[in-house]
C-alpha cells in the first residue's frame, strides 16, 4: 500500500473528521487527512492546534499535535510517516517556528518511538511527565496556608486569564484555548488585588478527567501546590463520585512526587509516561 496526505477543508471534512473526538473537532485549528492512494480510501487524520511560540520574539507560531487516528488496517510506521512528512511541509509553508508532539508512551515502546521521531528530524524533550491514576476518594489534602481566594476558570476576567497564560508559560504543559478546560474543576488562586498566584487546569477527554498541569508562580511553591490540591479536592468531591478515577500528569521530580504521595497516601498508580517530541522548522 502507498499513502498520501492532504489538507482538510470544507470540501473533504466529512470524509475525514468523523474519526476524531468532538473535543479535537471543536478546538483544533488545522486538520490533515491520510488516504491510501491506489483505492483513494480515507484512512487517517491528524488534528493540530496553533499557538504563540514562547521562545520566539516575532509573530511566528508553533503547532501542537492534539490527536492522530489511523484505521487499524492501515496503521504502520509508513502511513504515520506520511502524515508527519506532510505536517513538516505544511509547517514550513505556514512559516511556523516549531512542531510539538506530546505522546503517551508505554515503557516498552519508548525506544521504538524515539527511533521513529529521530528519523524524521524530531528531538525528544528533556522533561518527561508521568501519568498517574487517582481515585477521588484517595485525595487526602489537608488545609495549608489558604492565603489566597479560589476562582473557577469561568470566573476569570480576560485580563486574569492572559496573566495566567504568561506566568505559567514556563511550566511543562501546553496551555490551549480557555474553552478547552473543564469549568468545574479548573481552579485558580488570587490575591486581594485579583492577581493570579497559581492555577490548576483540568480537561475532560473520553469521559475521563485529566489534571493537565499545575502552575504555582506567586510565592512559596509547596504551599501554593498544597492549597491548590485542597481546593481541588472539594471540587472533585462535589462533581464526582468517590470511586471515579482522575488522571494526573506530573513532572518527574522528587518535590512533586513527595506531595503526590502525601496527598494520596501513596495510592496514586503510575500508568505510563507522557513525553514530547519537537521539530524546529527550518527558516527558508
């Protein structure tokens, strides 16, 4: 079989987009379709988000791969490579600065994925993030300083959201559009002047709740994280049953691992590693 890729627009979206999650269809900016050339059969799709590049001073933007779906009968390194080669060409055409691919990789597949992306000119990000599964009933956050007030994402002004995006840009998660995040359990702490001091972002995917990232930038990091978890515990128990699972992405360092162990009595279950592969688009 031989494969080719194409940009998805209004003329062909009905052929390709049905395989994607509703979240990707609503939130993503660019879609690439994969088809088998001999039979002209649509067999895959890639969804991408465009975002400002934090490393660039000009107006260039970066692309982040949000979802890839390839039909089982057509799934192979060859078909996936066609999608990524087309993405690289498209990124150069759009004068993007970079492409980022976050990917959940089981430990026994990491070497193969590293080899695949290396062959395409991608490099692996240094920071890796573990994915943990936690039951709502196991969150045992105790009161901390509680120096700041707590707001949901819907309560933030545009100015507060913009401040959070700027302040949290140095943390190891991608901040997507505001509408992407769960309004019930995405929380922020503010001082008396309304300045954001820390935030915790969650999202619903495949009917599962994910804590996408924690950003404590307004003071003592440990106190802020513990306060966020205290408020998040109340939000979780208000909207979810005790036996429901929550999935948490967390940086692999001793500080966060210790807090995680403390607030879950060591009951958090590691399910794999989220790593990232980046490609710097050549300037032509």
